[in-house]
């Protein structure tokens, strides 16, 4: 949708909001302690190990609990289902579980639930979507009813990051009784909210009144979260202006300033741990294509003016990146990267040298932000590369890349909000379907970076991987992502760097 069309919607709705009292829909939130949020992605399942798109990760945060919690402000680990933990050796961490915790069906949490969950999803046959989150686990074992040991295949320096960020605990009896497909439709967790209904573009969450006290999360002040799936960005924006929604995100940065004119809204651009990239099919998964030639990949890097895209279309404190990881992640040494300046003439020369003086045609997959994708498309066209843009929702778009259906993918990666390069480089250059390069040296370095306990040695391995990845131009590292939020100004809500809205922490003023 063009900017002027957004502007017209915003202008009309702002005038309506300024000239009328709050609608009964908007008032219903404070009166009955409910909130109605608008999200763009539909859910194929509510299983947190399968639905790992960002909206799915957010859902997981509300419904399930992990053993530990990483504070989004201090980045320190805090007790959640476990009250304490101890590293027994380089491969073993022991957790003492909180007694008295119950799942949403009333069944008690015991070590058996943790052991089953971790061992089930560590088996690659069971299809966890992000294998890097679980593939390091050799096994979990119960010491007694409230003591669990998690044992890694090799020393796992990032184990606590994964345990805190991407390993929710499931009730073993219920999961085995109904099976994984039914569990994804009618999940049961131990988190602050339970799922009351799921389907037809709506998920209804209600506060779990039996939620335990003493952990890093709290019993919600907002008792009901009406989670509406609205794929169209303009529709979500119009509804939050008009009062049909209380909260939305993924607001395009070029709309944030205009939305600030709406008197009923609070609007913010917030930094995230997410990075954007144009991933290139160096391994030839789409067939014998020009991108298997390093000169062509370097030409693509020189063809795109990343600085202009960041300045005009990202906004906030978004910044250009040169490495395939977020600058705040452990091991993300930006200085180790080979840097490609914007130089369309050099790009044309490299294409000619590779035998593509007349350019070539390639399919470009993308999602989320059409303006940015179209900018990349235009820069490529200027050097003779015709990129056929395919805009889809996040999950099918990412699947198109993973399944080798597109030669280029302008997407982004949130590392499941983990502040370690094993969750970025280690997840996207690991030989899995995420990986469009399949470089054996990089694979060994990534494996080493994830299994060496010495921090300096880890940094060295990731730096070497970054240098190879960028020298071979397997990606065009683009920029960090900032998130645009708009929500009613009677709502207490605070965006966080880890890009995980915590509705159990929100409240009505």
C-alpha cells in the first residue's frame, strides 16, 4: 500500500478519534480487564517448538513457562519453573524445580515433564522447527521428582540461553495422550495465560488463576487477551486508530510519525535483536543458477544501497550491519566482516566478468515490509538483475527459502531473542534447510563456536566464520530491525529489546 493511502486512513481516523469519545470497544478493556490485540500472522499450531515465527514466539511466552527466565533489561537469568541451577561440569546443568506448580489442567509439574519435553524435541525425527535450539541436547534425566539434569552432547556454552529462551516445558501425560497435532490445537502449559479458544482468526487467552507466585513472571492484571489475526497492515492500523484494537505492532516506520498525531494512541519505534538480510542461494538449491558464482554474489552486495534503505525505510535507531548476526550478540565481531560498499558500477563489472553482462532473472522472496523489498528489487534492476518479487506472510515466505523455491530471500531473523551468535550464525549456517551456503569450513567453525567453553576461543571461531561468510558473500547483511508499536494511551506497556511483548506485565491505567 502506498504511503499516501496510509496517510489518508490515518488522517480520517485521527479526526474521528479527536472528535468523538472513546468507543465502547475501547472502554471494554479497562472495564473488564481485557485487551484486544492485532497480529499479522495466522497460526498453523500453538506448539512453541513448531510455530517459531515471531508471533508464535510471542504466544509461547504467554502460554508456557521455561525452566529459567532472562530479564530483558539486565539480561540476567532469573528463576521461573526452576528455583536454582548449578553447572555440574561442561556438559551438565542441574536444575531444582519449583514445587507446587501446576499446568493449566491442574496436573503438577515434576521432573518427568521436563525430561519428556526436552528428550522428545531433542530427537530430530520429531521436527522441532529450529534444530539449533535443541540439537545440542544429548538427554535430560530426573535425579528425583524435583531435580533435573540437562546433559549436552558436547560442552554447550550457550545452553542457558536456549533453556531460557526457546525450551518451554509441556505436561508429559497430556502431550502423550493427545499427540503433537492435537496438542498444537489445544495446548496446555504452565504460563500466566491459558488458551480458551483457537480458530477462525482468533486466539482467546485467559489468565490462569492457579499461576504460581515467586517466579520472574506474574499473575496477569489483564485477565483476557483477545488475539485477532489481521494480515493486512492498513486494516490493523485503521482498527487501532478507531478503537477496534487496543494494541498493534509491525507498524511501518514511515507511519509512526503520522500516528503520533492520533490523540488516543501511544506510538513508539523500539530496537530489537532482529536482523535483516538478503540470503543468496550459493548452494544451488534452486538449480544451476548464477548465484552459485561468488562474483555474482559479490555483485549483489555492491548493488544494494543499504545506507539509504536504513535512512529512509527502517527509521529509529536501525543500523547497517556487515556481519550475519546482531551487534549485541556474543561473538558477533563486525570488524571481522568483509564490507561491500554501494558501487553499482563495480556490481556491473563483476556480473560481466561472471558472464552475465545482460543480467539475469531470479525469484526474490520477502515478507513484512514491501517498501524495503521493492527498494532492493529496484537496486538490483539498476545493475541488470530482474528480481521477481514474491510477498507472502512470514511462515510461507521463510518456507519458500528453506525449501529452495527462491534464489534470494529478503527476510529477517530474530534468533528467538537469544543474545548469542549460536542463535544467528549458528542457526543460519548450520547445514540445515536455513543454510543456503553449505560451506564445510563454516559448519565446523559454527559447531566449534557452540561447543567451546572458553569465551575467547568462541569469539575467534565466530570471527573466522564471519570472515568466510562475508568474503564468499553468502548473504547481503542488511540492517537491524526496529519495531513500530501503536497502542491506546490508557495502556501501561513497555517494548523490550528482545521483541517479546509481555501482556502479563501490561495493565490499564
